């Protein structure tokens, strides 16, 4: 979707009577928040702009109000100000969680390309490539475990089974040649790894059933919401 198409969709939503809200989280953004609010007011003149202050110690609140935004204070650091989505992330990994949530429920998703400009003089970016990248990677692993437990735990089980077989091969060769099992600790280790492999796969099967039920509940809750532009006929 192009930016023009995105704005056209916004205009259509406004014409149908829907209200559009813009939520801007910020922390110590005195130098940039005014420009951000003004930019949104120019692009989306009918939208209501909310600025959520995360314990700022500068004049972020005053500048945002002066620019025409409604200011709310949120003492918990991080993102994720939306009651219809059970977000668990606190930082930049929320985008990964939102993407997985949309993919799981097959929600309509659109992208609006936007340019990235240099920050205003006097402001500094709070992004950290290494730290935030590791947090996003950890979120991907965590979401893979919770949303695709069968694949996740099956992969662990297969790896443990392969390691067990690799350890057991020399023991079997020795047993075939001599009829003896001289390395009992290795045999016990191989047996334990194989048991863990089966246990991991069994856990994946059980958790997959739980995840499927949870996904169905979320999908039913989503399907109960009216489509954009539709009005409920119920009294």
C-alpha cells in the first residue's frame, strides 16, 4: 500500500463516521514531540492525537499540549497503550508480537511506507542496534515456543534424539563385536537423552492442543467485532 492509498483509506474511514486516534508514546522528547504532533495534525486533520508521557523529566508534556495533543501519563515504561490486544512485550519487540498476532488470526494488514528523517537538533535516538536486536530475537524465540509449540519442541526432541543415537552408536558397535557394554555411563546418558527427546515431543503435542484452543478463542473474539463501516443492527 502506498502512502496515498493509506491516506485514502483514512479519509474513507472518516467519511463513514469512524473515529481515528493517533497514539504517540514518548520519553524526554521535548525537542521532537511538537514537530511530530504537528505532522500528524497536517496529515490526519480529523484524527485525535494522544501523547503518552513515560515519566519524562523535561518539557515534553507542555510542548505536546501546546501543539494540540491530549496528554496522558503512563508510569510504566515501554509501549503497548491498547486494551483489545493482550500484549506482553514492553519495548521494541512489541512490533514482532503484533505481527505474529496478526498472522495467527489472519487479520488484514497493510503497510504505509514513510521516510525516515534526521532527528531535530537537541534530541537523541534511544535505539540500540545490539540490545534491541537481541530483545527482538528473544521475543521471536519466545513467540515461536508459545504459538508453534509442536514445531518448537519437536525440533528440540529431534536434536536430542540425534545426539542420543550418535552417542549410542559406538556402544552398539562394541556390543556387537564383543557382546559387552563396557561404558555404562555413556549408555545411561544416551538413554536419558532419548527419554528427554520423547518427553519434549509429547509436551509439544499437549501444548499444541492448548494453543489451538486459545487461538480459536481469540479468533472468535475478533470475528465478533463489526467490520469497518458496518453498524450493528442489534438494539
